[in-house]
C-alpha cells in the first residue's frame, strides 16, 4: 500500500520529486536539527492520484490524522481545541518553484469558538479576529471559489465606516464586523455556512491545493517555464507560528549572501510584531536584518548560526524565511536563492575560493543566459521613463537613436555620425545595409525568429519585433501609436530584452563584461578605472569562461561572412568559422552581376558575367581566410533562390506597366521582368536553391570554388596558413554531392597545377533535409564533413515556414501546449534531434573520421548546445556575439552536471 504522508523528519532535500521543493527542504532542515514548526508533507503522488481519480486516495485521510496527532504532540496544542488552539498553514510545494501560481490557506482550524481561545492565548483580541477574517477570505476564495472582490469590498466598506485607511488601524470590533460580513458572503454565494469543523477545513484546503495545480495561471506558467504537466504538487501542512504577538515577536526574510551583487554579509529584512505577508506585501517599512541584533540579540545569534549552517550544508546562497514567536526562532522555509547574473558569477567563484565547491560545480552554477544578460548594454532602471508601447524583445541590448525608415537614411545617419534606429513593418534581406548602419531595429510585425530578429541576434544588434501598436506610414514617414505621432528624425529608445519602446533618450549603462569579452581582461580592467565591484565581476566571468574552455569537448566556431565579422569572432574566442554565407557577398551593388547571369541569353554571356565575379569573390576570400589564419573556415556555396537577387515581381510589374503607359518601358526592365516571371516560384525555399541552383546554373558554383582555391594559393604564397572548407548546401542525394565534388576537385587540381602550390581543401555538405539525415550513411561516401543546418532542418521536418508560422499560429500552439518554445529557438530534440542523431550515426558508420558540426541558430542556444554535446558533434557555430555563451555552455555540458548543480 502506498504511503502518501511524510513527517518533516522523514525526507531530505533530494526528494523533490516526491515531497516537492518546499517539503524536501523543510525535511532537510529538520534533519539538521534546525527549529522548524512541526508538520508533514502530503506527497506529489497523492496529488497525481487525486487528479487522476477525482477523489483523494482512500487511505489519505487516515494518514493525515496520524500525522496531525504527531504534530499536536510535538507542539503541545490541539487542532480544533477551543483553548490554545493549534492552527495550520496549508501550502503548495511543487518540484520546481512556481511562485504565486498555486494556493495557500493560513489559519486553518479557527471557528467561532476557537477564535476566543486564540485571543486569550495571544492576549490580543484584535489579532485573533484578524486571523479569523483572513482565514474566511482565503478559504472562501481558494476553496469555495468565491469572487475575491466581494471580500475586498466588505473590508473597504468597514474601513470607511471606521474612518481609517489602513488595515492595521482597524480595531478588534471592526474585525468582528468584517468576520460577520465575510460569513454572510459565504452563505450568500454557496448557500451554506462557513465550515466550523476544523477537520473539514483542513480536508477541503488540501483538495484545493491539489486542484490549484491545474488552474489556468498554473498551466500558463508551466508552459512558459517548460515545466511538465504531470508532476503534481505536494501539500505542506505546518503548525502556525505567529510573529505578531508583541514586540518580542517578528518575521523576516534573509539571504546568506547579497542576491543582487553576490557579496558576503548580512542581507535581509525584519519586521517586529508582524506576520510574513506584511513583509512581502510592503504594508510596513521593514528594518535591515541587523536591527534584529539590537531588538533580540539571542534570536539574532541563533539565526546567523542557522544561516551559516544552511549555506555550508547546501554549499550555495540560501534564501530563508523565519518567524520569531515570543523570543523563539522558527525556520519556515529555505531554498537555494535566486540571484542576478552578476551575483551568480561572483557567488560561484567565491564558493570555490572558500573550498565549498569545485570549479566543475561552479560552472554548473552559472548559465549562458546569465552571461548573455551581462554582455548587453541596458537602460538605467532608475530613469523613471514610461514605455510608449511594447513588442517582443528579440535581441538583447539598449539602443537610442533617430527614426529612419530606409537604407539610404540609415547610411546617411551613419556617415554623418548620427545614430539611427531602422523602423519597418518587417525587414527583408534587402534591409541588411540599413540594419548594419543602424544601432537598433524596430518592426511592427514578425516574431523572435523573423528576419529582423535572426539577423539582429547574429549581429549582436538590439531589436524589438512585433510591436503591433505601431502604425507605420512610409509615404509620410510617420509612426503612430494611439494619439502619439512620431516622424523621421525623432529620437526613440528600444530595449531588446523587455521589448519596450520609449520616446526620447533613456540613459544607457554600458557593459564592462562586453569590453572584457571583446578586448580582453587588461582592456576591461583599464576601462573600469578602479571600480572594485565591477572588476571583481569581470575576473569572476574570466575565470569561469577560461575554465570552461579547458574542459569542453565541443569546439566553438562562428557564423561570419566578412573579415570584420571574422575578426570580431576571433576576439571573442571563436576557433574557426562554421558558416560563411557567400550570398551576402552578392547584395548591394554586386546584385547586377547576378542579374547579368540570370539575363544572359547565350552561354558566353553567362560565362562572361560569372568571370567578372571571380576577382571580387577572390578578394572576399583572401580577407576572410586571412582574418582566420590558421583556423578552419567553412565556406558555404551560394544557397538562396534566385528571386532574392531580383526585384520584387509586383513592384517591377507595376513599374513596367506604368512605363508602357507613359510611352514605353525600359528594355532592361522588360527583360528583367521576364526573368523574374520565369524564376518565380510558389514556394522558393523548397525550390531552385542550394545545390539545385549550382546544378541548374552551370558555372555558378565553379566561380566560387575557383575563387576559394585562388585565394588560398595567394595566402599560402605569402606564408599564411589558410584552412578553407567548401560546403555544399541543401543536399538531398549523394549523387548531387558527387557531381559538385567532381567539379570542385577538377577546379582545385587545375589551380594547384597552374600555381605550383599543393592544395588540400576538404569538401562537405550541409544536412538540412530529412532525407539527407536519413541517408547520411550514403552521403558520407562523398562528404568529408557534415554541418547540420538546423534552421532548414526544422522547417522541413515540421513543415513550417519560419517567416510565417510564428506570427501566424505559434501563439495558439504555445497556449495549447503543442509547443513549449519555438523549435527555431531551441532544438526540437524529440523530432529534429532524432534526425541529427541518425545523421551523425549513419555518417560515422561510413566514415569514422567524419567531422560533424552545426551552423544553425541553435548553435548558440544553451539548451541545444547540451544536446549537441551529448550526440557527439565536434563543434557548434553561432553568431560572433554568442561565441562566449557557447563556450560557457559547452564547458557546462562537458562536466555532466545533475539537477542540483553537482558534478
């Protein structure tokens, strides 16, 4: 027969699955001998049984009775007694913290008789009746599902009648009147009296906590935090202790270290003659914890000793709630405390220095997400400026600049030394010059994986997307939000973390940690000019990041298309380039060359157009390979469909039609329109692109391969050490790769022969189609390396169009639990991840030395990096700005930490 109820002494901190986080930590404190009010925990298994069957397990009430009697014996008071009654708190406590999402009922056990006994015991009639009215209010709302506003209105009515504004000013008689009003509300709303049997109160409160696991707010929170729905909650039943029994009583919250900075010391708040909710609600101004040393030195000394014991025991910063009842210290709760990113790094390294944890464990106490928050500039929270509107924070950072609506304006601002924020309904690849010239991007449409979001993250640029209240009028160059109208040149500020948009300038605080990442520890130390606290943080980050580099197996490369990107990536610790997108080298003025290739009417015209591109591409690759000298540089041959290099079909059609109407269209435009119509595809992302384009437009890949080979020769002749790798995109069949490989080898051999320089250039491919993953064992016959393109692999596995689905229906999918997070942000391990596993296994079965990496957006995502480590990839590749995050997470993955952060 299953056991559902456990005394606080019968568990430990490692039993969170069974006892929930709160119950497990209470049990741990009892086992340590700390003063915890008597009580017991009803396990998560009881909750699961209740939710499955619609009723409590048959033995549960008996087990509760047994545990309750033990609690009575330990505290010396009886539940339901008229004199000196034992009152109980009934609280939820899931495995993972869900603050405020589930229910709590306090003062359980009070009724019309025992309230008098409580008044006599406490020598405070007002306190007793206030406790009773709190019980009826909480019980009525939580257990009986009565509208909470009814109780609030009755309380406010009594305050008006008494001529007071604060609850604390109400007298005992006032509270008696409120209790009568509350009881009438219960009668009116339920048709029954407020339960007078204490045991009925307890049983109903327990069921209410069980039911609160499935409230809408709890479900929503679990979806957002990606907490499984099948865990259930435990219920913690504890004897009530009171901090509001006089000046020798009080309540407080403390931390073993400062959760904001991580510094050691005495941190916390204390309120004499108060209950815990008074501290949390801010009803009264609290005292610093050290004030307790003056008021009650004995209790203060006991608390400080308990704090030290708990931090030593948990080997981490602890958050503690306590109450002092008539000079007696009671520990009500402890947990590993939440902390800011800065505190996380400081505390981790401090505990290493204090020999409480190892460096492996310290690495488990910090995350890539925390490091990311330390890298970006942010607005000064003390500025007090209110947001105009809010979108989705797509790329962290803080940007202040003048509104610009197009590339030309953005570039003009940059040239004149002014900062611009590109404001668009949505962005496209053609907006890249404007994005590069701007300090931030703001769009009215799109989600976190829209073009603006993806590109901005790759560039480390602040971006807010999907700000739907923005009404953008390109014709008048205005932006309207409600009654506010902004014009081109007006100053706005955007917060890429929160998604907030402000009018005017907002003070920005720079990140010294970013200076360290980009320029090194010496430059960062010089920049902070003796700021000891900041210097301490920088050194903590440096220490853990260097340790991560030493233990990680995964190498970290960067996605970089230019020499400037490569230099930036290398400075941030990149060990090569995992993806150079050569199509970005054909935007802007070079588009005319691709247009010439498309418009060529004879093979000779096409060859001439391609030949003109060779010296341009060669110069690009000389710069790129030179910047990454000695490090592997994976160059992807041109990938996008042709339409991305041509004008928009609708716009060009309108232009030609208007020109025809006015006397004749330009011949070039007419030919161009015919080409656009000829190359138009209903679904271009699944059409003529990648290797298909290379096979269809003969010579296109050849020019790039020749440029790579010639650039390599030139650098080798200079005594440099270029390490190019040629990557073929969108392979679905081994024969596709075989054809391109044969051509590449002929070109490389010809360049080698003509130059007299031996060339060894690996040739591999991207695995971004399900068929490629499933037939990887065959593709590996021709590929010397694989790189998983998880963006397209996610699209083709799910059948999603990344540019459409997030704004189209992702909100409903997330709300209904179909998705817990966008599969474009974090790899879908159950679906796409299985294809990655199959691809790695199949490829290495054929070619055991196969080098395998990933170059999609997921290469910089912390959770995805752990997956890639576990499936045996050799490297991840991400944007230059996410390289430090990937380095840290690769280290964390390598030390194989469990849930407690223990190696």
